[in-house]
C-alpha cells in the first residue's frame, strides 16, 4: 500500500485521469472503416465540441499497477480543482492529492504529514512548464495549449491536423518551444483516444507522457472516457523513471455536493517538497 501511494503521487506530480445517475460504459470509440473528414476546420470544431458540459465529475477509481489494485475516489471541478483520494481495503483513506490553480497539496495520512506549495516550488512541474490547466486537459480528455487556461475556437487554427493514411484516425499536433503535443482522434466521432506529450530540454532532460482513453460513457449529450492508461518516462529526475498506471472510473456523477478545498488537520506536520518526496522515495526502495 505504501508503494502504491508513492507511485500514484509520483505519476500525478510528474504528469503535471450530464446526469448524476450511474452511467454504463458503451465501449471503445474506434471504427474499422477509414472515414475521411470533411475539412480540418469542421473537424477541429467537432473535437473541441466533444468536451462534456458537466462542471463537476465525481467517480470511484480502480487503480492497477503491475497486477496490484487499490481503490479510491476522483473529484474534479472544472477550472478549479482536481483531487485524488486513495483508499485501502475500501475503508481507510491513506493519501490525498489536490491540485488547484494556486497550489499542489499532497497529504500522507499514514504518516500524518502534508506538503502544500505553489507550482513554482515543485521543481519538476516548474522545469517542465506544467500547471493546473495542463493536468486538467489530461484528465478531462481535452486539447491544450501551454500557458493558456482554455482553447478558444479562434485558437483551433494553431493546431496541425493530418488524417492518418489508410486508417479512420486523424493526427492533431501542436509544437510550442520544448513541448510537442500529439493527439489521435477518431474520424467519425472526433473523440480524442490518445495524447502524447514530449518535452525536451538541454538543461532539464526529457519527459514523455502517453495517455490512452477508452470505454467512453454517455455524460449528458457528450461522452467521457472511463479507462485511462498512462505511461511516463523521464530523465528530468536524478534517476530516470518509467511508470505505467491504469485508472478505471466507475459510478460517475456530476454532483457538486462536496468540499472543493482540503484543510489538513492541525495534528499533521507540514513538510517541504524535498522532505515529502524523499520520504516517499525511501519507502519504495
């Protein structure tokens, strides 16, 4: 359980995954017959319009890593907060990660300690230019432009669009400085099924994140992925890291009946970024 907590925190930090009734998965969004897109402009509008209208997403999480499973909860409020709560044996919360526009909070309930810092104080995020909106786009299955809080209709022309030869998929890419974003969308549905983020810097090393989305379910008039598989490789840390995680969402609701900010107990000790990550790394070794 301690190692699972470490890996969840590590991948979340480094990657910085309608109706309120239970939803039923409808399966993947792919098609076997190549379907040409009418025009790149119309297609990009369709991709952008696939964003769910819901402002809140609350879901149970089944997390897997190398055959190990742990449960939890995901809470997201659009343009405000992303929270992951890790639960052991379905009973006890052991860790919490909270990302807002202002800060990153990591709460280690097993050792009664927490870390709360702005993004510029989390060195990996600062070096890689990652902020709240980058993490939000990843977990909400949206397009993203580094440094912007949303992608407007007028900004859609900034993306390069190229249909894949002989397939029913289209590549969408965006090159910004040290970043290269590459999405894969289905020609018929315009749903984003994959995103690759490549970061290369002479001074900070390289980081590659691949995220695959599947098992889209209805959420109002839109669809949202319930299976997210995320792979990360980085040389930006002292020792190169490679992680592969799977998130399966269930019981998805759009309720807003939850607190959007966590206040750590006065019994908890506040530690620095270095202390928190150092303690977690020692657990894994």
